[in-house]
C-alpha cells in the first residue's frame, strides 16, 4: 500500500479557488493573477478562479487583491468534481 491513510490520492494536484472582490478589472490584469480567470459579474463583482499551487500562492493572490485596493468579498476552495465511477448507480439502476 503506497498511500498514507487520510491523505487524498490527488495530493499533488493544486486546489481550485474562487476569490470574489468588488469591482471589475480588465483582462490585462490576468497576468498579475498568475493566469487565473477573471470573470466579471453583473452585480459589479469579479470572480478570480483557477488552480492555486499552495497556501503561499494563495496568500500572494490575496496580497495582490489588497495592493490593488480591491474590496475582498469571499475566498472559497472549490471541491473538484467527483470522478465518474462505473460503480455509481442512480436509484433506478441499483440491484435489488
């Protein structure tokens, strides 16, 4: 057994985050956010989303938001979508 109990097998995959702040930024700012996607919303906020290598990188992104004097609204770690398994059944597919 190669895997340590309690540690996910995708340990080396970066976590994905959604960072929401007040205001809109031009696409030219994407480079300053390490290539993450900037998604402007109609409510006047922007969502910065994508993979973040580690906690140090996350704090760096938050520091950039602060340095640009943007009002931080939320930081959410997004769970990856579950991988499809052939063993997954819907209610009508379960053996009886």
